[in-house]
C-alpha cells in the first residue's frame, strides 16, 4: 500500500510540474512539490546524554543514538559517522533502524588505537548522520581521546 501511495504522489507531482511549467509572466515558473520520506513524514537523529565519551588510546567509547519518527515516516534509516581521528574505527549496532514515534536506538562504538601508532590525544567533534528515503539528518557527539600514562622505571620490587 505504501509503495502504491508513493508512486501516486510521484505521478501527481510530475503531472502538476508539467501542467505548470511555463505559467506566469516570465514563462519559466515551475511547480516543484516535495514530499519528505515514505508516507509524508520525516525523522530526527539525536544523541542521548552523555554526549561526550572518553577513551584512553587503545580503548573504546560508546554513544547512544536515537531516531524518532515524525508523521508517517516508516523507512529504514542508515547510520554513519564522520570526523573520526586518525586510527579510530567505528561501528553501529544496529547499523540501520526504522524510526518509531517512541524512538529507535542504536549504539555507536568508537575504538581508538594504541601501541606504536596510537590515535592522537585530543577532543574531536563527530557528526552522526541518519539517511533514509532521500532525507539526511545529523547530530554531533564529542570524543575525548586520552593518552596512555607512560610507565617509567622498574616497577618490580619487594614491599617491606
């Protein structure tokens, strides 16, 4: 049913655009209706508190992300992240969701590297994007990468 509805809206939109092209004094006016998402709804993407995650080099930080449907939105939304520091990797679980009116959640895990080529320490703003039905919405989270505390000297010995 939803597919038939989507095709009907596209057909009506195309006919209206053809009928109105060339109308008006300039002869170049066009009618371009837009429909957001399947069934005319949309969605939002938000990061749940806390929106700042800390990770020591070689460790991970997690963020909870929620997608909330508005109107009749019922399409799948794919999640992605940008702005990762060098050496960091990310994953979402699940990687796509169908937003609901009460919110559909996913967990973003950002894993940093340690060892000889560690993720540089610092504060990074990451952009989380949700894309579905030709619509993209974004939110941001903050990743703080802390350096591994160096060990110095010989830590072995006898306690007396």
